[in-house]
């Protein structure tokens, strides 16, 4: 009787150990190594996307403290949150890990307050470039507009202030800084800016200018 009981305990222990070994092996096989390289960032946090979507305050699975750091986590969907340095954006970013050796590159754009400060300093040069390209812009009020990215793109609206009611449409224009000078990239300015006619301008910038 006691012998049978000991046998059952022994077999049960072996089964538990076997199942535990399988679970551990499966976990090890699911791990993928990836590295994060970045600039103008203090830290990078890796979260389970499910925990972020739950609306709670999740704990990060991993914290990246220096550019080039590698970590191993199971393959799958994750949400990256990077903490930008002073003057740079802090954002969440979706990331899917599927193979070893993946490299995630992060380079945040300027914060809105920094972009606004640069824009204010650049407005005289921007307005001069527009006036040099389109002398009749004197019939329009050039609104302050917005800078994008790291201050290399600019978009604004031109509000008609002349007396011709048939040409009173508000126009939109985008400039790009090249070699230290602002260059008009939407030729001519238009009521709405399309990606089809402006393939060299990022679509998110066109969309933003269209809503100004």
C-alpha cells in the first residue's frame, strides 16, 4: 500500500517535472533577441500591447537605458514608449518582434514648443522665399503656419485680402529647407494639397496643412 503510494508520488513528480520542462523549453524557444538604437531619447520602455490597451498603468517588460542595448523577450506584439530628451517628443510606438537580430531605430522629432520657437525665428526668411517665388502673395495674408519633423518642413495658409471676390479662396503652401534656404515645394499653392501632385512631401504633412 505504502509502496503504491510512493510510486504514485514518484510518477506524479516526474509528470510535473516533465510538463514544467516542456513549458520552460517552449518559453525559451519563443524568445527573440532584438536591440534598440536611438538618439535624443532618455529611456525606452517595452510594454505588452494588451496591458497598454487595457487602460491600466502597466509595468514595462523591459527598460532600455542606452542606445544599442539588446534584450530577449517572446516573439509577438509590443508597445514601445520612448521618453524624448528636452525639446523632443515622447511617444508610444507599435512594434512586432518576429525574429532574432531585429533592430528598432528611434529618432523623435522636435516637440511642438520647440518647433513653434524655431518657426517664429524663421518666419521672416520663409515669407521672403514665398514672396520671391510669388510676388502677388502681397494680396494674401501669410498665416503663421507650422513647422514639422525637426524643423525642415513648413506649411501654412494664404488668406486672400484683395478685392476680387472671384479669387478669394484660401490657398495652402509647403516649403522645405534645403542648403540653409527655404524652397517652395507646392507649385502653385492650392486650395487643397494632394499627394498625387506633391509626391515629394510626406503625406502626414499634407494632411495637416489641409486642416489648417
